[in-house]
């Protein structure tokens, strides 16, 4: 299992063969204490581990963009 971090949140990636989509990875959003939920938040298909992991990193950037730090209006 591979762990990636995005926006100070850790995700665990586990490879799996899906009946419909073929090979890919399940993405689990880890709890603050490091615990892993039973259900993944997404399945990302890919031709191999590295391709699916790269697609997962791209997906995280799109699905959970970094919030811009701007000046607050009064």
C-alpha cells in the first residue's frame, strides 16, 4: 500500500482488480489518528501501479484544490 498526502490529508492507495474497470487502485482517506475507513472514497483505474498512483495524485488535485489564502473583507 502506498500513502500520498494532499492538503495536509493522508490517503492510502491499495491496488485492486475491478470487475468492470479492470486494474486500478482504491483510495482511502485516512483519519487524523491514522485509522483507515472500511470503504474507499474512489476507485482510480490505471494500467499498472505507477500509472494508477499518478492518476490518483492528479485526481486529488482536481477534486480537492488548495484553497487560496487571500485578504479577508471586513
